[in-house]
């Protein structure tokens, strides 16, 4: 009887009970991702005879980085995430006589400034919402690459601004806090780098998107 009572008490005990009393926390993140893009064609696209359609393709990628959180209030936290993200997006061009694919690969340093609002803790778990902005610098950008009418190339701009939003679930362990999070990033910046050639001149705007499943450890 005493053993059973002790087990129930142990199961209901909160781990890291003083966690929220600490002002600053640090950690790291592992971030599988999926990159996509939304394409808005040029105003005269359907008046052209060469390109019939432009279809973006998404691919899985990977990211990792650090994490810093600063407590602002009982339920509010400021979060800074410096991350390296590897992602790819292809653009499939269907011409009247052929099909060509332009590959756009990115290796980006993302700096995310986010606000996190979490619910009241229920034993060792709690739900949270997150949103904010992200500044991205692409080390592999082809913005300044030499272009030609025979080279299938859709370069992304080297710097970009995104807005981020998502949700997650935190779990408090004995020695660390683990969080699983889903987040979506959409570019505010037009990622298209126009030139006179058919691959970029057929596009008015490219909105880059990144879906992330983040695993945070603090």
C-alpha cells in the first residue's frame, strides 16, 4: 500500500520545478525541413509561345543550430535561433518542344527572432505557439552568377526576410527540457532575380517556403 502511494506521488511530481524562475535558457536544435516555393508568373506569361508552364518542386533538407530564450512574462518568452539550413527547390519548365529543370540549392544562415506564448504547465508538459521574423543569408546564392539563354537557372536573392509561425509541445525531463515543434516560414522578400532570359523573365515573383519539424533541447 505504501509502495503504491509512493508511486502515484512520484508520477505526479514536476521535473525542473524551478525552470520558469530562471531568466535565460540555452540549448540546441536539430531541424529536418521541406523546402517549397510559390511562383507568380509574369503579366505577359500567357502571351508567350515558348514556355507552357512552370512547376515548382519541393525537397527534404536538414538544419541545425543554437537556441537562446529570455523570459518576458509568466507565459511569454523571447527566442533567438541562429541556424544553418540546407534546402533545395526545383523549377520544371515545360516548353513547346522540351522540358527543362532549374535546380536552386540553398545553404543559408537563418537568424530567427521569435515570440513564444505557452500554456500553463500540466505536470511535465505544456503547449505553445510561436511567431516572428527571420533574416536569411544564402552562402550558395547564384544571384551574381553568369547567365545565358541556354542555362536553366533560377537564382534566389542572397538575403531575404521571412515571417515564421508555428506551434510545439514541451516536455520537462529530470535534467533537460525537450520540445517538438512544427513551424512554417514564408518569404516576405521576392526571391526572384530577374534578367532578360526566359527562365526568370517568365516569373514575376517567387515566395520561398520552408516547413520545419524542430527538435529543441535545453
